C-alpha cells in the first residue's frame, strides 16, 4: 500500500494544530491541480529520506535542507513540524519492509491563486534493491555541468545548491551516461573541478584522508555524506570538504557515491578507467549507515 499525506497550508493567524492539517489521500486519485506551478514550471523543491527497519533516517538534516531550498526559491516557509509529523505518519502507516523511501514535495501552489498557498505532500515509495550496487559498485562518466566552480557566488539565481523539482537536466545526464555504457554521472565544472552526481555526493579516499567536494561550489549538502563522515572518523580517517580537481580522481584509493536510498555505492570505474574498490570498508560503512536509528 502506497501512503500519501497532503499537508494543508498554514495561514499566519491559523491556530489549526499540526495533526489537523494532515490528510491521508489516495495517491492514485487526482490530488494536485494542473495549474500547480510545481507541475507547469517545476517551481518547487523536494527531499527524499531513506527508511530502514521502520526508522526514517536523518529527518532533521532533510528538513533543514528542505527549508534552505525553499528559502533559495523564495517559497513560503514550510511548517517543518507538520512535515515531520507527515513523514512519521507515512512510515507508521506503510507496510513494514526492510527499506523504503519517503518523498517530500513542496511547490509554489496554483498559479495566481488568491490567497497564495503552497502545495505540500509526503509519500512513501518502494526503495528498490540496491544491494548489488553497494557490493559490486557502479561505473560513472564525468560530464561538464557548463558552469565554473564558483558560479553560485556570482549567479545565485541559477539555484545551484537547491534541491528543486527541475530535474530535466539531471535525467538527461543519466541518459547520456547510459548511452556511454555507464551507470551514473559525476558532474565537473567548466574549469575542471569535481562537483556532485545528479542524485548523489562524491566521496574520495586518499590514504587516510576522506574528501568530498566543497559545497561552497553550489553543491547540495549531502545528508548521507555527513553520516558517512561520522563513520570514517571512527575508523581513524580524517574528513574534509575540498576543491578537488577532476584529474586528482585517478590517484584516489577509493571513490563512492553517497545517497539517502542507495547509501554508499563504490565507484569501480570513471570514464572507462578502473578504480580500486575497498569492499571491506564499504561494507562496514553501509552497515553503519543502515543501522542508524535517529
């Protein structure tokens, strides 16, 4: 059973308690207007949480990122407590499975509506089986995003670093990877720095150092990357955000793509050249990530 909950908008003077604003709806029936700007223009933001053993992971981090994305788009501020309650209710009402995901969507609402009101819903979805990717790894290609690495500081209207509904470019990049015989993508800047994947954060190990590309380049802060850094610290490895040149990847002792549902997928090749896969460290990291209870 797929569970979907609509979160009613909150007016400044509305005393309605959180629970009174959550409505369980049939996800197979029409719930969103064809005039909704999330549908017609991709004008909205979203988050995807992993759920393992009935526990939603990194809820605070995802809600914080949702709030930040909404601010970047000048969307109405989401009621985080109502969204949190909807997330937990979706998990509670869903059929128990080892892994699932919960998606939060927030849009600007119906175009020219008076008064203006955001649209928000939370839905539980199957996570799929990612065990093979966690064990065997993925092949990736490097694709130029077309911007220099410092574009976010000079052109904030490009919304780099916001998790928006406008995913056409990300999907096009993944199709290009498939045409090249690869599983996934790591974007690079036009001036040669490593950025992120369409749905993931890159981690690289160089000896006892674990690096991830600096979010100051306009990257989405990785919730799974942050949790993975906690694990690596327990293993005596140093962790940091850096400006990483694409040419440096060839010297890495291991690479991973981190995401909320797949967790850590080791990268076994980049543009056709092989990358070492640290099976033992990867398995231990994923056991840590899958075992989190928050």
